[in-house]
């Protein structure tokens, strides 16, 4: 059994000890005793000591793609709370990209790939893993856990060269050393050849080039501070001298001297979350995603069993039929082109903001695709919720009708309810005959839920729990959408490819794109039932 489980982390960039940068990331690979959804939709959790600290070192991949290896897990420390790791990143083009994306916070998650060896299921159906073979660790953009953190990302000096002609001042780490002395970069892993970087004599330059500035940003630390100071010194030294005229001088007379403050980062007006994808889970593309389509088999006709009418009488016999459903992949992508002037004249933080937004827009669009698949693949329950003030009777009837349809057809019960924003509002506004909330808040405020059909928290859209169903409210659903479903019948596959960039000399620009492949499949429409709203 191979499991791939994503965890979230917040990236902090720090210099390595002794002013010798290393190409490493460090953090928590798996938090123990925390449940999450794996690629096949199963809920699992790892117990303390379930992952090995010895044996063959796990490989470090990008996006669970074995064709994109970027390093090796070189350190494993088992604690009571989780498995800590240190991974080295090889000095290749793919490794440089992985390290850059991790430092920028674009790849802000890790995901383990294991072969479960010893496990059991608890009373809730959660697969509890007590022993597993740790095969790989991947850098991925979308987390399932919030408890795993990377505490350090350190880049080697050799990654700073952004193109031909980019020269960087590396002498601050050796203090007056001869030009020919070698600085050995700490090995990123046992299989990596350690490069040698030669110190350059410290030079004075009036203004760094764009390549120098961006490369210094990636190195960080003292190198970036020196380059920033050079920019400041050049600006101060080359300011035009102004002499005030005789008499009174008002601000309207010297508008060019007045600074224009820029307050903080760009205000966030979008929440880059995927409620639908988080609810059903993102599954890895089969076979590493090396095909335009793949086959997802489902039952058309099951075998049959019946009581034998008499001894030696014919027993029940039905030919099973399994459908070969072809699932096609879609490419989801976006791009942005920045002028070299925009890169040269603004803080590198501006480019990071734009790239984060590009990745965030990818998240929003893929969630929209998943939401559309649910509404398109749902079968009608035949029930209607007539939204009436102080009378939730039609709501109760509609929910139970849909659940009964699912139970009758499949012997499963639903576990999720997917709703649009206006339906979420109507659910929260439901009152009983005594004008008490049907979904009362039952948390710290201590409100009694004697009439409650579920719990609610007005501060979080997805904490209603009507009739035991997990509620997923998403703006990507069309108005008046209400779907009751068993989440494992909704399959969402994804292969994130990340960022590409190319220089455009003809227009003095630089184009960035972010892309990935997704596919959706409703395995059984009898387990996904829509309710009409009136």
C-alpha cells in the first residue's frame, strides 16, 4: 500500500552556521496522531515511531514525480510529536528551481510517500499506520496538515548566478582572503559532487545590474544587504541638488521632493483556498501523469448471490460487467509578463507578490473545476427545499430524501453537503417555530442546542454540521446549489508542474507561467444527489 500525504509548512530563510550556506531544507515531515486524507481518499494517521530513522534514505521529489528528483533526505529525527527531517537539494537546474520556489514560499508544503507495512482501522474507519517503509518526500504546493513546518532553507553560493555576465561579491564570507583561495560548499547529500566557488576580490560598483540584484536576493544574508546598501548609496550620491527660492516655499512648490510612502504589502482581497478540493482530497495522477487520459473502472453489473431453491438446483449466476471509463486531463495555466524596467526599478518583493498571486489563481481555478464537476455529475434526488421563514420542515425532508436515495442505491450514507454562498446563508438563517436557530452555536458561548439539527460557528463558513454532514460552502458553486454526497465518490486528480519563466529580449520583458494538470471523475452519481431550491 503506497500512501502520499501532504503537510503544510511556513518557510523561513536563514543563513547556515559559519557563513557556509548549504542547499538544505529542514522541518517536520509527518506530525503524529493527526488525521488527514491521502491520495486514494482514505483517512489516515501515523503513530509515533511509525517511520524509520535508518535504512535507505528517502529520495526528494517535486510533486510526487519520480522523473523530477531534486535531492535526498539526509537527516531523520523521531520525536513524540512527529518525524523531523533535513533534506539536501542537488545542484542541478531542477534543484535550483526547487530551492528558489521553496525560498519564495511558492512551494510551501511537503508530502511523504510510504509503503504501509503494519496498520489497523480504528472505530472511525481511520487507517492508523504503526510501521511503514519511507520511500520518498516531495515538495508540493497544497497542504493537508497545518502542523508540519520547515524551519530553515539555506542556499549554496553556487545557485546565485542568474545568467551570463552576472557577477556577485562573495568576499564578505572570507574577509580579506586571497583571490585564489577556494571556498568549499558543504555537500548537499552523499550522491552529490561538491562544487568549488572561488572568492572574488571585493569591488566597488555604482549600481548593481538587474541580474546581480535578483541573484543577491536569492542568496540573502550579507550579500543582499551589501547590494541594497549599494543601491541606497548610488541613489543618495546622484540626487539632483535643489536650492530653495527666496521667500516662502510651500509643498506645492516642491512636489518632486516629497516622498510617496508605500504602506506594507498589497492588501489581500482574495482567499486562496480550495474548499471542495480540501473536502474530497487531491489524488496523484496515475503513472506519474505520463499520458493524456487514463482508465477509471467502475461497476456496471455486480455478481449475484441467492438462496438455492433445492439441492443440486442451479445457483444464482450473473455475469459481472466493469466499465472502462476514460478520464481526460485538463491543463490549467496562467501567465504574466513583467518589463525589465518593472524588475529593475521595484523591490524584488513585488515580483514575489505577483508570482504568489499567479499560484493562488491556479488554486482558485482548480477548485472551480472541482465544483463544476460535482454539480454536473450529481443526479437529482427529486426533492425540493422550499426556503420558508421559521419552518425547516422541507429542509429536513429534502436532506433525508437525498440520504435515503443514496442508502437505497448503494448501502452507503452521505457524509458531505456542498452548498453555494446563498444556500449557506439560508441554512444559517433557519429558525424553528420558537425562532431559535436550527443550527445553534454550541461552542464557548454556551448556547443550548436543545432544538439543534447541527452545530454552527458564524465566523467560519464550513463549520455547520447539519445532521452529521460535513458542510462545504464554496463561492465557486452556482447560486442555489445544494448537493448531498459521499465524498469518496468524487475524485479529483492533480499534477502541479509549477513555474516556468523565459526572457523576451525583443520586448525587454520576462514572462512567467504557472501550470498543472487536473482531472475530475464522479465514480457513482447515485452517491451524489442534488436538491432543488425554491
